[in-house]
C-alpha cells in the first residue's frame, strides 16, 4: 500500500469515527413555543416545509412551529363550529394536504368531522362529517387520530371506549366518509372502568406501506394490525402492554413509536407485526402531559407537550408549550459500542500505518546511502 493511499484511508477512517461521536454528543433537540391558551393535542411534520404543525383544544386554527420555536398561524377556519377542538393531524405528502380530525365536547352539539386543507393555498378542500350510530346512553363518538395511505385515503379512530365506539372511519380522497372497521377484536379485551381514562378506546393510528394500519387502544394497552383493504384486525402479540397509549408514529427504519403521557415506547417486529417487542421505553414529564409523537428530520422522534389535561379541566392561561426530541437509551448505548469498535480499528490501523511509514523511511535511507 502506497503512503498516499494509506493517508487517504486513515483520513476516511477518522471521519467515520468523528462523525458518530459528534452526533452522539449532541443534546436532544428541545423546542419551546409561545401561543396563549393554545393547548395543542395533535402534531404532524411537514417535510417539504420542514416544520411541525399543531392544532388547538380551544381555537379553530392550525399553526406551524419551526425548529427554533417560531410559531405562525397557517390556517384559521372560522367556518368550523365555534369551540370545536382540533385533535389528530396528518400530512398527506403525495397530495400536499393537511388532514385534521375535528370534535366537539359537551355542552356543545355533537360534531365529528375530517377537514382537508391544501398546504400550498391553505384553503379547505372538504369537511367530511363522520357517520355514527345513535347511542342509548348519549355517549358521543370522538374523532381523534388520523393517518393517510399512499392513495390519499384517510383513516380516523373513534376513541369512544365503549362497545358502540371503538371503530375506524375511512374518508376517500373526494371526502366521502364511511365506517371502515368495526372489528369485534376492538371490544374483546377487558377494561377496568375504575382506571383513569377508561373511556378512551382506539386512539393513535399509523399507516404502513405494506397495506395495513397499526392502531393503539388506550384503555387496554393493546396494539392492533388492521388490513387497509377489508378492515379485518388482529392483536399484535407484544412482550408487554402499552397502558394509556395515545399517539403512534413509525420511523424510516420501521421502528414504531408509541406515546402516553408517561412514557415513549420503542417497538420493533421481525414478522410485519404479527408479533412485536418493546425493546426500550423512556419516561416523560407527566405534568406537561404528552399526547402525540411524530418523526421529524433525520428520523428523530419528537413528543408534543401540550398540557392538554390542564386545558380540558379549565385551568387555562398557559402560554408556553413544547416539542422535544426523545431518544432511546438502548440505541445510544449500541451506538457508543460501535464508536468504541471504530476507535479500536482506527488505533490499530494507525499503528500499522506508523510501522509501515517507519519501514518506508528506513528503506529510503538505505537507498540514499
């Protein structure tokens, strides 16, 4: 090996050592943004504009939030019923649309809908009322989380955690809505009605490009795999339940992220989610009440701290909210291990290179003499 090629190889090896070390040394990204009385419950990430989008418990508005915490109102839809809540959000990247699940709580009249907005013009494309069957005890459906497939079909969870709830709506690209999946599996598992949030059933939902949905259920801690063609469902066998699971998102490497107000779980599967495993979990700030998780730039996981419990109970007045990157400690440890391996290889190569250079100098001296 020539000296020039040895130097180039050494430089490349040092580059592949330094870059992982510097990335591991970075602190998690923390965003604070100010918007009085906003109390956002849902979050999405717009990769084309490279900003987050949040809704509001109390306002008929949607806002962009930059990496630096600059907030801008991008949509103000005053044609929505007064005091409605904007819950789940999803960005339809192929059609450049923003989808928003709309709901109203008592004492307001019942209202559940999916709104679609053009992200370029910021005009509303449609507002689809979501159908439901009447309930004998006046329990209301709750349009909560939304996801979208590659054809532009949207899927919205009904989070009413009783037998008449727990189903999934589908809204096609033209805005035509129907009840898509009312699988018996959604009401098969026992619910402790004395537990907090036992009224909340199906919640976070995410579309997987292989043609199925992953849906979490808050009051049972279960994860379901739902066929996006016919709505049939199966329970994903996990090594532990996900109590009070709320939002769900999927990283580019296939890792599934599930958030509750207490934890962020990291899950993976080797068989397309017939079974899965929780391989790490991170404690969150309970008082700030995280509700949603999203994948941002560089495949990083972010949770939304919207303090929505405070907003729901009427103890309003908060001005500051947060979006924070959350990392897997186990992944960080694995990353550090590879850095140590690379450092060892680099050191070994450096010693070999140094020995070769000494030999080269000796040979040059012999030829000179």
